[in-house]
C-alpha cells in the first residue's frame, strides 16, 4: 500500500500521514477533586465566563433541556439538571444560579 489508503477493490483513495505528534506519549495527571466550596469559590457564569463560554453554556443547556419529549421526561431532566448544574452549595446554603 505504501502509505496510501486503498478501497476493497484495490483503488487508492488517499494518503495516510503519521506525524510525530500522533506518536507522542500523552502524560495524564490526576487531580484530587474536593467539592467543598466557600462563598468566594462559587461558580457564577455571569462574572466568571467570557462571551464565548457563556454561549457554550447556553448551547449545552439547550441541548440538555429538550423541548420535544414527554412532559414527564422533560420535568425529570429539569429537576436533575437543577440539582446538578444550577444549584451551588456555598457555606452550607443552597444558592440558585
């Protein structure tokens, strides 16, 4: 094949290139996650994110909150996302985002 990608009938359809980056080892660091937060550490997208990040968050919320699904499923998804994503625990109090 000599670096070319061939179809089942033997015709060459393109070239295959392997770069040094593809061969590079990837180092993965594990970080300890501590979910305890203080008032100063609460995440607020309005003050912490730029315009692009806010747009990504809005798109994810729209994607994860479907509008054309059974009402019971939509309600359960909203409840779950509210618990997981929209509420922050700060100093023992639950604050809606």
